[in-house]
């Protein structure tokens, strides 16, 4: 019988740290945060998520886990800041009747 080729399984095992936890890079949420929520904070999160992927490839899982955490926190900060901005806009809009008061 032919032997099973396990080369496709190896990349998925690279991002598992010593506690058998998967290290998530947060690349897609960082892209969404950069384009939709708060671009400056999302861009920094995008940098950390890209560094996470590089560190996983190098095998430095401890630093990759730290950078993954930073990317996660920055994505959440970006999302929360956007929600605060939208809620503030709605509250101010309700108080001013959404711009029906003419300044002129």
C-alpha cells in the first residue's frame, strides 16, 4: 500500500502552542476594522496580525501568541470606538431632530 502523504497536515500544526491552544492571527478582523471602523487603530492591529503570521512560520510561538493578543485587543478597541461614535451620533441626532433645525 502507498504511504499517506502528511505534508498538508504540517502547516496546521505550526500554530499550536505548548498548551495545545491555536494561535489566531486576527488578519481578517484587522482588515475589517481598518476598512470599516477606525483606520488608524485597525492598521496597527493589521501590522501585529501580519507579524503573528511571520512568527508562527518562524516557530516563535510565544511571541506570536503575544502579538496575536495585541491584534485582538486593537481590533476590539477599533470596534468599540466605532460603536461609541455611532451611538453618540444617534443621541446627538435625536436631540437635534436629525438636522431639521436650520442654522441659516
